C-alpha cells in the first residue's frame, strides 16, 4: 500500500447520493478476478454513451478535460452502497483515484478502500460543496 501524508491532485465532483458498487463497476465489466483491467469499466454506465460501448459521454465528469487525471473523487452520501464487490475499489484505484470524499460510505466499501489503498474521507456535504465551489473558481495548474 502506498503511504500518503498529503495528496494534491485533480478533484472531480460526482455529487450523487447512493452511488452503488454496480454503478462504480458494472458486473458486465468484470472479466477476471484480478485487480487489473478494471479501470476501463469504471462508471461504464455513465462514462460511455451506450451500454457495452466505448464512445465517451462528454457530459460525464471524468470525461471532461478539466478533470483529466482525477485522483480525488467528491461524492454524495452513502458512497459504495450495494454489494460487497471489492472490484469497485480495485477499479477506482487502477483508474488513479487515490481518495474518495463523501459524507458517508457503506461500511463494507469503506473497509475495502482502507485495505486497498484508497483513502475514504468523511466530510459534511456542505464542506464538499465548498470544495467544489472553490475548485471551480481556481484555474487548473498544469
């Protein structure tokens, strides 16, 4: 597991409540029991214009140029609910997500994050909204 004292990176707002593990990595995207090869399927139902296709949906936050290289995902309450699918955390990690910030997490998902090196950060929704507003006011550094 990678040690982090400070994480500075691109933060993407996925401000939805109850993001379940099937949305994070749909079962049709899990083609192996390995931790690799899952990033392409991350949020496949939202990232791509049609099920099973690979044409990027330009409206999805991770497909927008301002959020290229996202390492921090900002979300709503109850992130990671649904099944205990550890593949969801593996997909996030392989994509490059190092931290998920949400008001609350499914307990099983939270522990899967801890075990797999993705930092789950609990913050009040108002604080997350403030981070989103602040990030929108600042130009992205390259």
